[in-house]
């Protein structure tokens, strides 16, 4: 198992290009199941989660090939409707095959995802949404078993709470359902809007793109997808936050500035100078970090996937910060590890209170999930001494070669196998 060895403190200086978004490519890969033929998706990040989803699709009978960030998925000859436990337990997003399989094959058997490091993550909305489209959905022996032998029927469904995954899953089912569907209180994350636009380009009839109400007129079939993945706003936010935590100046190319707005606002509150150039963004931090009050919300609110990285900055701020995660109130496993690095953090009822400290000190820390581990790496670049971050496989799921990219910005970081 790999670990990162990081020597701090180091200021960061330099520029990077942002890759395609993990959370946008996964639903697109599932959507390829809706058509017969070869879908082509460009700007695909070569991440473990992408490789993993390819394994799931190949288990269903698809043929996948990822080369030079171009992904080809041939779904002409699917021969299964099952996503087994041994695959799904490793990646929750595997549940995205439920809607497309049900729509295309009239049945789907998908393992329930199981536990998550940052608390309960039910999938009841995915199941209820499929029922609203006329499917019989049961849980049997740890599997979601969904059937619609006569095909899906248009229906009406309201998501509560707003759910990225359930919106994508139910929408993918609705596009091939007979008749009209009305989906309310949908997620409007850029990754969801990308899926909606890709389905429309493939022949789906959807009104309300970018709004919380999607009106879908079912069609008989879709063309294979032909799309390019949007830039990863969370990867971009992480590298901008790296400049905030360590100090220095980081320029990113190939970002969607509109998608970054909620993150940029908080970085400015932290005392960073953020400037826009073309499709680029620069974050510069020279002075002292300022305390912030952050509350995560569905897009266009502040993303829960960036709260850990902001906590690493707040740990060094000149005052008391508060971070409330309204989406995952228990998503604070990184707090205890940051306390090991000398931070002063208390978590209570979904809110972390962070009393800023002058300096962090190096210590061995343990990664627990994707964003928590990225935040620990950022904190380690500012900590005095040599920090070991263990279990970095979590990071490889969502960041391409983070150690090389941070080293290119001047960080003293190496990957070592245990
Ligand atoms: C997506 O997860 C992202 N994952 C997550 O990013 C992200 O944290 C999350 O959206 C919120 O933005 C991917 O895109 C692969 P949700 P998802 O359904 O779809 C509740 C990362 O770091 N809920 O929007 O699983 C749920 O408990 C990952 O890249 C139900 O109650 O999240 C949560 O409180 C981590 N019932 C809220 O909705 C359901 O059936 C939002 O979850 C589904 C969700």
C-alpha cells in the first residue's frame, strides 16, 4: 500500500492544467448503456474510479477502451443485467447502472453499495424513482432487484433531499420510458447538467436543462454518446486550496470559471487573491489566512467535496472558523487527523469549529476517503517537518498523479510503497 512522504513547510508556485471531471464521466459511462453501439467520450481522466467503472461495464458485456483520455464504450452486445457486490462495494457510483439497465433490458440486479467512511448514504431515492416509472423494485439478499417486463412508464417524482446520483439514475431511466415524466427538485450540479445535455444530443427529449424541474418525453432509442467531459471543479478547487494552505501562487488552465464560483468566493474570504484569465484561474496567497464561516449546500451552493480542503486552510487562519456540512453531517473524519498535525478542531452536530493556529507540525496521518485524504496532503505541505500520509489509494480514485502535480508546484512530496 502506497503512502506519501511530505516535507513542509513549502510555498507553492506554478501552473497546472485541470483534467476531466470524475463525477461527470461516471454517469456518462452508465448512459452509454442506453444505446446500442459505440459511445465515444473525450477528456476522460485516467483515474481508478474510471477504470473501475469500465470493469463494471465489461461485466455487463460491453467493450471498453481508454486511450489518450478518449474512452470508447461498445454496448452492442450486453449479456447481463447484474452489477455484483464484489464490484459495487468498492465504488458507490456503480449504482448508476440501475436506471440504464432497467430501461434497456427491463430488469436490473445491482448490489446495495454498503457503508461509507463519512456516514449514512442511503439509496432509497434511486429505488423510489424507479418505482415512480412503473418498475417493481425490491431488496433481496443485499441486492436491489428491479423489474419492468413491459417497459417503463412515464411518471412524476420529487427528489427530497436533492440528490446528484438519484437525479442522474432516474433521468437515465425516464428517457426510454413510454410517455411523459416530470422530475422535480432535481440536482443541478454541472456534472448533472452535462449528463442532461449529452442525453439530449443523443436524441433524448428533455426540457428544463439546468433547472430543478426536468420534463422528459420518452423515446424508443438513443444514439451512442459523443461528448467531451467538463473540467473537474473539485480537482481545480483542491489545487487552488493548496495555494491557500501552503501560501504562494497557483495558476490553473482549462477550468470552467462559472462552475468554480462557490469555491472562489470562500477562497477570497480566506484572504486569497483570485484572478481570471481566459479559461484560467489564479489563486495567490501572500498574507495571513482569514477565518471563514462555510456551509455546504447542493450546487450552486458550496460543495461538500471541498469542505475538507477549506478546513486545512482554516486550521492556519487568524481566528475562529466554522464549517457546517448540511449534506453529510458526519463527513469530518479528516478533523481528527488534522488535530494530529497540530490543528485545533472540535466537531459537534455537523459543525466543525476551527481555532486557527500559527503553525502545523508534521505527524503520520491516515487517509479515510477521497477528499479527506487530499486535504491531509494539503495540510502536510504547510506542516513543519516530515509527514506520512497513509492509505493514499483513496486519493488515486479521484486525483491523477497528485504527488507529481504538487511536486511540479514546488511541494516536497514523494510516493513510497509500504
Ligand atoms: C455525489 O454523490 C458525488 N459522487 C459525491 O462526491 C458528492 O459528495 C455528492 O454527490 C454531493 O455533492 C459522485 O458524483 C460519484 P447525493 P451522491 O445523492 O450522488 C442523500 C467525491 O468526493 N440521499 O447527491 O451519492 C444523501 O445521504 C464524492 O467525489 C438520500 O437520502 O450524493 C446525502 O445526504 C463523495 N437518498 C444527499 O442526499 C438517496 O437515495 C446528497 O447525496 C440518495 C441520496
